[in-house]
C-alpha cells in the first residue's frame, strides 16, 4: 500500500512527495528529527518528543514549522490514514531552501523551514522477539560532534557504527570517549551491578532520551536504585546485566559486550521488568 506522507502542509502519496535539491537538510544535514512510537494506534510520549523538538530547534536557531497542537494533529492524521496500529511516526524539520547552496543560513524571514513526516508500519513492535533474546554489542570510538544533546539528522557515524557491529556479528555498538561510555548508536546505555542501575548523566555528550527519562522515573517508582555517573566499558563487561532505551526499541536487554557474556547470557530480570513496566505505563498514557 502506498503511504500517505506529509510535506510542507500537504498530505500526499509518498510517490508524489518531493523536497528541493537545495534543501539544507540534504546539503548540510541542517535539520532535526524525532521518532514517536505508535502502540494500539496511539502515540507514545508525544509531549516529551514535542518538548525535545522545540529545544533542538532553539539550540540551532531554527524556526518552528508549526505549533505543538498542529504537530499532534498531523501525527494523528497520518496514523489514521495509514492505519498504523503498531509502528513509528518520523518527523524531520530542516532550515529549508532559498534556491541555492551557501554555508550562511538563509534569511528566516523569507525562507520557511521544511517539514516532513511519514509513518512506518511495524507489527509486533511491542512484542519484539529481539527483546527476549537480548542484544550483543561491541564498543567503538566516539568521534561525533560535541552537541549530541541536539537531535540532528547527522547520523552518518551512528550508521557506520551499526555496520561495524553487523560486520562483527553483533547487533549494535556503544560509543567510547575519553575512556567512558557515552551511549549507543541510537539509544542510551545502562548496566546493572548488585541490583543498582548505572547510566551516564545528562550533558551535551549524550542525547537526552525521552524513553530514558520515562524509564528512570519508572525505575525510581519501582524502588530500584539508579546511579547517574560516568562508567567504562570494562565496568559494563563485569555487570550482572545491561540494557538500552530508545523510542523504537523501548527497553532492550543487552546480553553480550565485546564478546563477553553478561550473567548467564540471557536478558536480566531488571531489564525485563523495566520493559514490562514501560510498555504497560506508556500504553496507559498514550494519546
């Protein structure tokens, strides 16, 4: 079935959707994005994604393409038109195009931002078999730019990291900077030792994950102990269990790091329980 997508105020068949070749998202990776999950036909943590989108736009001095209310209506309309029960809504806003290429930003008074949204149908998103098996990861050097807290479309190195993992027979990679784990290629990273959940604190060095925020709140409500601090990959290898969080994978157990099995090599109880809690509570709050 041909998807209906949204481009600059219009709902169009995906085969008819176009963006200028001079768009700065295409030429300069001058854009930001968000991905919101859909479960049971409803949006998961939409407010959190909208708030982070506004922050990303502000940090890049980029104008908003529409209001939060308009954005919610577009999301809902696309979910409805494309009959998404479980899946994703991808949103991208770029600085637009003034009809040519230049390093200097175009005048925001005369150049409107480009806004694009589309859906991805993902049946079984919540009941993902990978979560029962657990992920194997490798560690790689983190050579990304310093503002990882801004959710930009500069995703080349994370893509390369995933390909490095695939080549090594693993599922994903954790990034290392100055001896410490920053995050995964598209997720936040955690390990568990003696019942304590350890994850890196928020800063410009990592993405301020919407799922991260929700999971840490739910962990605290479940009387789990959380410590936010820097940690090394060697600490993680000695952990009882580990996991990642992201909007599309929710809570994903990690069972192996650089060839070292964690615990008995199966998803740990804390990661498994947090995934259950997150899915249950998020569905209750979905809109």
